[in-house]
C-alpha cells in the first residue's frame, strides 16, 4: 500500500475507501467484508458522511454500519475515519437541497456530536464541510470547525465542493481567528475533464456547486503544499468499464474531447494488461500535487480491482500519452 500524509500529521493510505452506499445498496455484511479486505491490504483511510443513506432509507446509515464494524473488529486504532456535515436533510424522506442543514455553528457542533455517536468513536479524524454554504457567514463556519479542533473533538478539518478562492478565504479567516485551517480538499476528479461549463447546479439559495477539481484548484494546491486533494467519483460510477453506463452527461463528461481522451486510456490499459479503472487510479496516484483517489466498492472483487492499481507503474512515456491526450 502507498501512504500519504494529511494535515501535516496523519498518515493515511493512498487509496481512500468510500462508503456512501453502505447500509443501503450494500448490505452491512457485505460492507463488513469489504472493510475487512481493505484493512487486510493495508488500507487505512475510510470516508463517510452524516447524510449518506438519506436517498433510500435514512441519513447516517453508512456511519452506523462503520460503527458496528469498528466495534465488532476492534479496528479503531488501525483506520482514519473521515465524515462530513452540511448536506444532511432536515426533512426525513426529502433529501432535496431545500432541506439541507447548512453550515451554521450550531449545525456543525451538533452534527459532529451525532456522527461520533453513530460511529461509536471519541474523535473524528477528518471532518469536512460537505458543500460550501454561502447563506452562513464563512467566519462562523470556520470558527465552529476551529473550536471542534481545539477541543479535540476532531483532528484534521477540510472542505468539499468548494471553489479555490473560497478555500483561501476560509484559511485566512481561520488564521485571523487563530484556529485550525482546512488542510484537505475533497472534490470530484477523474482522468476525463468535464466540459468548460463550471456549474453542476445551484441550490435554493443561489450557491453554485463547483464539484470538479479544476485548473485553479490545482494551481492553489501547487502553491499550498500543506493541503491535500481527496478526489471522489474517480471511476465515474462504472462508466469507464461498463458499456451500459455511458459517460454522465449531467456532470459534463459526455463531449467529443472526452471521447478522444477515453480512447487513449483504453489503449494504455490494453498495452499494460490492466483495466481502465486501474489505469485511471494509477494515473491519479502519479499526480503532483498529491491526489488521493476516493473510490467506492460494492463487492470484494471491485475492491481488489482498485487495489490492483497500486501495482501499475506508469513510466514517463505513458504518463505523457495520458496527460496529452
């Protein structure tokens, strides 16, 4: 396993296991088997959120499944648990953004306490602001996260689905307040680039959702090496490997340039005797600034395929082909 450092002090595996579907489409027993295999392979970084489950059953199911697994296996000291707040619905049965909890100080503090309870732990290793919420003054959100860090309720803090200028603003406000700064950024990122249109949606308050890590994010990360990018949806929900799942047009990936880049990816995978998914993850692991791919698995077979990316060494020529496609 490859390992990275986040927050300047926490060592995590270079691959992060996403658990969004644990407790819903992935039943608890299967989830436990996947978690067992991930840890057996040297994986230590596990990602969840307080709203996972609200699309099908109830919010918080993923955290509960992880908590049950931690208690049954006694693995708390072997893993780094990341969770998030801000996009949990306040109206059970309706997960639409009109009912998201937001990022007020009261919400952040309550969400952290409730996540600790569902996970059955006494500290959150990495706590994210899930989606930028401009209805709440940023200094209030930053102060709330900073207080949790100062109290030892959370260790490392981060943000997700946030523009680079808002990340910088938040970090400056934290510095002014003398509290912990965001040091992890979680954004959508994969080998294919979406169309130039930056928006993936706007919530009821007019806050745009800039979910894909763009050029400005990488420029910022290049200049701020104390920050790390955790990249979610790197495999585009199976679109790289399953012909019946076309590139998601709603996220902007279905365009001619993406198709040409996809073809180079297929060629490289064939030459290496690897799957397209493995090459995508391997390519991401070769990035500078550092990228930690956050992938989901609904079976041990899918997990093992992803772990196989760690065995792929992309030489300079292959990286240039992939980068310049």
